[in-house]
C-alpha cells in the first residue's frame, strides 16, 4: 500500500515542499499518519484561530450544513448579513464584500483603487518591499518579493514597491498616476515586522493630503491576531492622534474562518458606493456555511476573551524567546506583536525546521530567515512554555549537527 506522501508526490504539482502527513487535530495538538503528536504553533499558517476541532466551529458547521450549505449571492442569506454587520460594527461605517481567500479579498482592494482613480487616470498602487499579498496575478504583482513573481512576467503593471516603515520613500514614490498605498499592519510572510505607530499616522496624513486611498492587507494580522480586532488598534494604543485612525479599505481572511476558507474586504462608507450592481462578484463567497462559521469564531473569541488571551500568551512567548537569544547565538532577532511572533535565525527555515518537527513543534517559515510562531488564540501558558522548551531543544540539536 502506498503512503500518503507517495501518492501526493506522484499526483500533486510540486509547488510545496511538504514534510509530514497530518491526520487529526484537537485543540493545539495535531497527529501525523504515524501517530506522532505535535504542538501546532503554525496554526495552518495563522488560520486556526480556535485551534483544531473547536466545539463551537464543529457545531456551526454541523447545524448550518443541515440547513443550507450554499445559496449563491443571487439571494440574501442570514449568516452573511449578520457577519457583515459584525465586521462593520467592529471597524467603522462602511460596507463588506465576502471572498473565499486572502488573495481574493486583496483583489477587491485593487479593483476599488481602479474605480477610485478612473476619472483622473490614476491606477498605481504603492506597496512595500517584503510584503505579501497572495498568489493571484494581482497578488504577486502587489507583493514586494521577487521570488513570487519569478517566471510569471508580464505582471499586472500598476504596482510600485518601496521600503516598509519609511514614509519618505512613500512620499518620493507618489506621482500623478498614484491612486493608493497598500500595507500590512504587521508584515507576516516578510518575517514579522510591525508597522511603527508614527508611520501609520504619517501614511494616513499623506494619503488624505494627496487624495489617495490607504489600503490595509489585514489577512494575517487582522481578526484579533494581534490581540485587537485590527492591528492598527494595537499599534496605536495610547498613541496621541491614533484614536481616529482608519484605513479606507481592509482585507481580511485567515483567522476569520478559523480554518474554513473565507475572507472579506471592508470599504469605508465614503468609498463603498464605487462598487455598483454587477461590478464585482463571486459564486461561492459569503455562503451561509462560511458565514455561520465566521460568526461562531467571532462569538467564541469574544465570549472566551481570546483577544486578551492571545495578547498575554504572545507576550509570554516573545519574552521567552528573547531569553533564549542569550543562550543560542544562532538567534539574530526576536520580533512580535500579539500572536504573531518571529524568530530570526542565521540559517534558512528549511535547514532548521526538521529539528523542530523532530521535537514535535510545528512552526511556519518566512522571509528574512524567520520562523513564525502563530499559535491559536486559545493557547495556554503551559503550551507556550512547552513551545519554548521544544525550541531550546531544537536549537541545541541544530548546534550539535
Ligand atoms: C496569507 C496572506 C495572503 C493570501 O491569502 P490566501 O488566503 O492564501 O489567498 C494575503 N496577504 C497576506 C498578508 C497574507 O498573510
């Protein structure tokens, strides 16, 4: 009998380097096809916000699937209406469009920009070096990393990249063709780099002055990942002038569905009417099933105060990793905000990850030689300590190699 990996390696496109085959998950634990247990601090790449097999998600899936799984956007559906209201009430006056993924949510931002700049012939979007915006043609064009673009040229010709957290670079890049600036609140795939508070405020001021849209890709950093609903609320906490900060549009996904594929973008009331009937669409997006799950995730985060929990556990993890830095010279830097924590090493992730897998800890690689810790929001202090212990063991083994 062939193993899972043998079959997969024969029939799947070879776009991923996979390691183990996972067959089951519960809470923050997962098990592979050989029965080995792992602590999952990769969370399916920042997706499994409630961990695995959370009863609230299982119940929402079960209940809604018996009622109706899919209805299309030709009709109203209650979970979609209710989730849209939750998102708008959480962000601010505006409207929401649902998508099936993060890349697709970002496509909505690009299309909004085109509609916004049409009359004056502006269409260029300034994005950041080391950003990541997804794998669609628009997404790889927007992404400020060469490796995702390679081989796919010609790209969508309307994106300009400048260094992140550098307001002067943005100012210098603005031309009459510029229509928007797109940032991540915390660069995720780039290696966990949070936006600086003064940068956010300066960007908001600049875009207002120049009549540009400020767009936020919150696919990874949004939906309570940093401990607040949106990363800018966390970054600007207690910063004077920060209370009124709001982008013109925000893309979300990942933690939103807790593992059920879904995303959304929010557009401020001022710009929402740029989209008119027929101007955008999706067959599957915003299905009753997806939105019922999204509501269950939101409800659970609020009821169980998981926003506070991920903030506390993320800080514990960050502190613990910083302590390990003295012990292991291979650690170059530790960065983080809430449940987004990055361990920058002097070696590339593929060279160290086998050591972590061997210790039973699942993490996710990122650019700039960074390993990402993206624990579910309901992780515990004991699990954080266990992750730290496994990290120390993996780095010791790496040192002895
Ligand atoms: C993951 C990610 C995306 C792409 O999301 P998909 O669901 O894979 O399409 C886009 N932007 C950011 C910031 C991400 O982290």
